[in-house]
C-alpha cells in the first residue's frame, strides 16, 4: 500500500494543526440527520407461512458481523408477499443498516437488496454524499450514537440521536478518496477471510480423502488400520473455573464459549480479560495452535457444543487461559501433531458423536466421556499419516498468518479513521 506510506509521510512533514484548521474550514458543518434518509423496518407475521422462506434476505441484529463492511447472508428470508404485507422495506445496494434497539451500533452495508426488521434503521445517503464515505463517517460516530441512546428497557437509537450528531463533510471528490482509502483496507481484510474459508474447506476435504475415502490407498482401507479411541492419541485438560471478581482489565485473555461462532470458527473478539488466582494450573494456559472443544452451550440447538477450534491468534495478549466451559485436547502420540488433532476433531463425524453425549435443559453440557470414547480408524504406524500432517500444518499456519495480517489491518483502519474524518490526514494529492 504505497499510497498509505506517502500519506503518512505527508502527515509528518506538514504542520498538522494548520492543515486541519484549513481543511475543516472548507468542509460543510451539519448534522448527521441532514445528510441521510432514515428508513424503518418491520417483520412479516410469523403466523403466515406464506410470508417466509422466499428469496428475499431479511436482516436482523444476529446477522451482523462487525468485522466486515458488508453483510452477505441472513438467517431468515421472506417472500414478495411477506414484503408487500408488512412494514418491512427493501434496502438498495450500498445502503447502510444499523442496529438501533437492544444491541445498538452494529453497522453494515448492503451488497444487494435486502429487507430488515424493526430493530434496525436503513440509512440512505442523500444527494452529494458518497455511500461508502457515509458508512465510515457513521462508523466513526458510533461511539457518540451509543452514548446518546435511551430507553427504560432497551438502549434505543432514534431520529433525534442522529440529529444530535454534528459532522463535517468534504466535497464529493474528497469523500470518494477517503472512502477508497478505507475501503481498500477492508477489501483486503475480506479477501483474507475468503482465502481462509477456502483453506479450511481444503483441510476438511483432504482429511476426508485420507481418513474416510482412503484415496491415497486406491480407495481401500489398508489392513493395518484399526479402530482407535481418541484417548489413545490425545489427552484432555479441563479449563479454569474462575470467579466473576477475577474478570478485570488485563493483558491476560480468557477463552470461553463466546469465542466459538455458532456458524463455526474462533472469534477473536470473544476473549474476556482476567487476572486469574493462584489456583490456575499451568496446564490451563492455551498456547497458539492448541485445540479447544466447547463443553457447554447456552443454545438449545447445540450449535456450539462439541465444536473444536484452533487458537489461531493471541490477539495481542501476553497470555491466554481457557475457561471451564472448554477442554483442551493435546496430542500424546509421536507422529500426531496439534494440527492433525484439530483436523480430526473438526470433522462432522466428531460433532455428530458429541451430540449423542449432550445432557442438560437450560444449559447443555457435554459428558466427560464424549472425547475419550470417540473412535476413529487410524494406521498402527502413524508415520503413514506424515504427508497428511504436513499438508494440514501448512494450511493452518497460512490461516493464522492471514488472521495476523487482518488484525494489523483492522488496527490500522481504526487509527486512520479519526484522522481522515477530521482532515488531519490529507489525501487530496495521494495516488490511490
């Protein structure tokens, strides 16, 4: 990103205060409500089956992913009949949506027409306002929006909230330049995420080919492969039982089920900060590339329980511990790496096995027998699996590298955002 280096050099070689004052004097000072059209959403009657399951995406708060600029999929869809017989509206491509009730401030752009519920606002840029610039302007203003929420039961953003946010707007050319600079970063982040999704699918495909379809052996299971309990090749370590008073600002993170995405994957923003007591065991630390398995689930659909995830990043923390809701699985046999263990446990057969060991009503728990009693067919000589191990190791490490790059890029974007929205960083003569 040569444009970024040039912009930062310029920032350091000019008088920042003088430049910012000059630029801001030329920008239009107005209120956020004056540059947007707010659009309310709605929900078709759930009792009308004909309103649901169509080809129109219907967005609610649970569909947001604040790591990405765009939201591409929704849990629920509606029909044309549902759209026409409810208060929901159809947003256009590049409109913006923000959660406005309960969990407020979740933000995304719309890549194609979508409907949405009443807990959100659709936001459309007025004439003379670039949609992508507006997205980043609101992203920059989210903290102020959250501070101005009100409501006796739920935090709520209203039209008055937008009216009370003062903004400064450059001309359309500058809007587009600022938007492009920030969008270039987000595009790289999303591309890395797509690459990682592909890499993880490759791991699953390769493991299936080896461990279920026996493709390296002409589709026939070798005669020396035997049914092997997971306990023969791995050990299981229970997590740390913490007290609420230990959760405080710290350089130590604790992994919990909040790190487990219900759609699969490990969420770095799920970490809690903790100062653990002296009761913490050395074995309850989680190292990079350790595998953690969720043993508790707050959803009745068991979306998370039995999921196995690699710790792909420490997310800037000095240390990571894992909670009693999780179990760490480590290899204990020569020829079996952490990466091979992870690949084995991320197979859908392991998830299906775990669902047969679930108990509980309000909170679901995985029996301690689930992991040691999981059986799989493996060679008696584990050197046979060395090629598989080498491939999955390389792929997992590439995923981790992409995650680290994304962490850097996201931090860079957050540092640039206030500078660009204030005019402190001038991009007028930067080749993007």
